[in-house]
C-alpha cells in the first residue's frame, strides 16, 4: 500500500511517500495511524493529534473509520484553509 504525506506531516515523518505492509488487523485509517505511530518518533509526532490530520483514500477524503481494504494510495495531510 502506498502512503503519501503532505506539508508538516511529511516534514515530521521525513519522507514524502513510502510503500508499507501494515500488520494483520489493520482495517481502518484509525488502525493504520495507530500502527504508524509505533514505527518511530517522527510518525508519533506527525500523528500526535490524530483528530487534526486528514486522510484520503485514492484521492477521496475519508474519516478515520474508513476501511482501507483495497486502497491503492492513502494520503495524510494537515487541515487546509481557504483564502
């Protein structure tokens, strides 16, 4: 599964994208974030406040309870503001 990171999420993790194989039982965005946070302190810092980091599955915005089965790409990014 391809993960893509934007803005300060990318800066804290240290990579713009990567391919991962989450462990069995990782079924939702929330599960994926919990697993990522265990990988190292960069991920933990990026997802420190899980409520503000947004996610998209295959270019569609989703909520933390969205199922990731079959996802080709999951993107994580901070909240966006208009102006």
